[in-house]
C-alpha cells in the first residue's frame, strides 16, 4: 500500500513538473492568405503552455479593419500528456486591393514576451478574382459608396426640391440598410419616399443602386451647405467555418439553407458618407408680387364654394376652399375671411390628403342687406416661369333675409353684444328648484346593465372552457399514445442534453456519446412513434423517403450516428473540441425537427 502511494506521489510530482516546465509557444495563423474585398480573414493568435496570458493587442493593420471576436480556451490530457492553450480571435476586413503584411505581434505570457512571424496576405477585388463587368475595383470604397445630388442646384426660397441619395454596391451582399441622415441649416424636410432599386454601370463596373428620395423646402436665401449624408449597413460575409460544417452535414444543404438555419453569415458593420454639396437659394422677386401673396411657391390650382346661397340673418354659411398641386402644402395659407366685417367667422377645419389641402369654415351674415360673399383670391409664385400668378373665385351671390319672429330661441352675437329677437315671457321659461328629493329611484336600472353581470358570465364561460379543454386534452393523452409521446419528446431531449453536458465537462468520452446517441434516438422514437430498431440512418431514410424536410437533415443524422458508433464500439480517440461539436450538432438536429415537424 505504501509502495503504491509513493509511486502515485512521484507521478503527480512528475506531472506537475511537466506542467510547470512545459515549453511556451506563441504563433499567429490565418484561415486564408488570399481574400476578396467582399470577404474576411480570421486571424488566430494562440498561446500554448502558459498559465497566464494577457489578450494580444492588435492595433491598426494596413489595408484592414480589425474586429476582436473573442478568446477560446482548450485543455486536454492525452496519454498522460497535459496541454493547455488560449486563442485570441480577430476578424480582418479588407479595405483595398494589394499585398499586405500582418506584422509580427507580441504576446505576454507568464511574465515573458513572445513574438509571432509576419504573414503576407493578397487582397483581390472579389473572392472570384474577377472585377464586375471588366471594370477596375481597387478599394472597398469602389465597391460600396454613398452619393447625393439635387434635381437642380439653383432654386427659390420655399420651392419644393428633391434630393436623391444613392447607395451603390458592386459584388457585395448588404443588409440592415438604414435611411440616410441629412444635416443642413435652414431646411424643412419631408419624410422619405419609398426607396427605388436599379442598376448602373460606372467605369465598367456594374452597381446595384438603392435610391432614397426626399423633398425639402429652403427657408432662407443664400448658399446652403449640405453636409455629407450618412448611413450604416452590414456587409454579409460567409464565415470560413461553413465549409467544415458543410462537409460534416453532407452536400444536401444548399448555401441559403445553411446560412439561414445555422446562421453561417458574418456581419461587417460599415458607415458610409457622401460628399458635400451646395445649393443656391434665391429670394422671391419683389416686382409683380401681389398684395395678398402669402408665400406659396409651386404650381397650384385653387377652388372655392359658398353654400347655401339663401339664408337668414344669423344662419351659418359654409365656405370651402381647396388648393391642389406641387409645393409646400403644410405651410400654405388660404385667403382669410375674417377681414370681411359683414360676416362673423369661426375657426376653420383644415385637412391635407395626398397633394390637396382643403379648408372648411363657417361664416354668419350679420346684416340682411348683404348681397354677396366677397371675392376670394389665392396667389402663388411659379418657379418654373419665375412669375406670380393669382386665381380668383367669386363673388358669390347671396340672398339674406331677416330672422323670423318664430326664431326667438336663437341668440346672435353683434359686436360682442347679445340681443334677443323676442322678449322672454316671465314664468313660462323658468323651472323652479325643488327643495327636497322626494321619492327617488334610478330610471331604467336593470341588473344586466352592470359590468359585474358580464364579468360573471365571462368567468363562468372561462371556467367551463378550461374544464372542457382539460378533459379532452387528458383524454387524448390517455387514448392517443403517438400524441403523448410527441409531447414528451422535447422534455426528454432536454434532460438528455443536460446529462450529456455533465459528461462533456468531465471529459467522459464513452459515457458522453452513449447519452448523446440515446437522447437523439429516443427523441425520434417518441416524436415519430417509431420502434427503437428502426433508429438507424438507413432505415430512417427508407421511412422518410420522398420527404424533403427529412432530406435536409438526413446527412447530419447519419454523420452523428456514425461518430457515436465509432466511439461506442470502435473506441475512436476523440478530443473535447470534437465532443462539443457533436453536442452542438445534436442540438441543431432536434431543433430543426421541432421546427419542421
């Protein structure tokens, strides 16, 4: 017994010694040395054999944008040999074409410094190394950029102007595009119109173009500087690990399915800025400006009506006006009728719909001698011809008669004084106050008028419905075994994955694969009501022959079962990283089956 303890002691000391004096190595590696502007490079900086290693600082690298992805650790004991490593992962996004060098990088580990070897990388225009339409693309800015322009560069104050902002993209996949932000002083902007899409060839390169259009109105004259328009979007890049996963799952997965189901696309955020553009704004001419001009600029049509035309003193008239056309309808003003002393006017109701602004206003004639409603004139400046124009409606003939004696209840306001058309008769229009309540009861008070009555019925129906559902649900569980097993399948799978994770963390390889196989197999037994003997890739393919949903996952199931069998029966050597990949693969298989069956 003492001899065994002594031997164990020396083995532990020897293991600690090997661990303490293990050689520390630091190296840099990339997943590819040739890359297109539409792709990315994964840079891995690995420190082997160190107990403590600080994150490697990667400053700006010429020709690339650098994004830190995160660390990954690996610890393994194989044939009594202990090894540990930590890897710091970065994504390098190319910015221009050329040959660039990832410089020697330095890592601090266990109080010492270690350096990597420089790596040369060749950046091409595209992953296929062919510029679109034969054009020359040398920088990322040549593949995706933002530009803005006006329909015309010289306008009048208040004129309706359209600005167009184009997002040009060549040979890239782009998503999450935001509406551009604009910044200019002295401008009233409208909302963006629906974006338009098209194509355009520039210098031999074909671009897909998204055009954002927006109207605005300058409020002051002079030169207005439009600062660069800004937008953000995501360049979609296929992850380099997608090829490995595709090999594991077979060729039945097309690229779109893989990207959507396993999320194998990386997103490179990018901010784009256009150039600065200037707009010249002129004042409206003074010569020829009508006296009643209110600032409308554009091209309009004006209409007005007054009804009814036969009224009594104190009766209301309805004045309706509408302006249709192209211009700033929001700030457009109608002719005012409060300047007509013979009429009492009230606040108007104004609405804007499409390219028409309408007004409806009540006016009351004060005098029976009124013969017409005065002329209504709308004036505007037409920038297309550089002249003022006026549209006149009216006068509108009226027939106003005195109020009749029977209109004694009508009260009309004249110069803020109240005049009654007929003297009141004392005693006939007074309801005296009661000094006591007397016998009082609520008129029309029924129990079904109360909220509590409907609440009670709601509760009764809710309880009855719940009991009805509970009864038939349990009856189906008791009589329909396939339904019962299908419901239990996800819960049993979760329990199996929890147990498998315990063996994974403890590096129990055989036990892990036993539980993993059992979890997936029993899930399929319960989910599809199959005999346990049919849970083999060949029989499953026969069972689901012609089912396109199963074809999308059949290779994944076969790959997982083969790996489980290789460990359970052939004692294959598997490391912790491979076990974790198998665990993730099993989770994705069950998740796919849950979503599609």
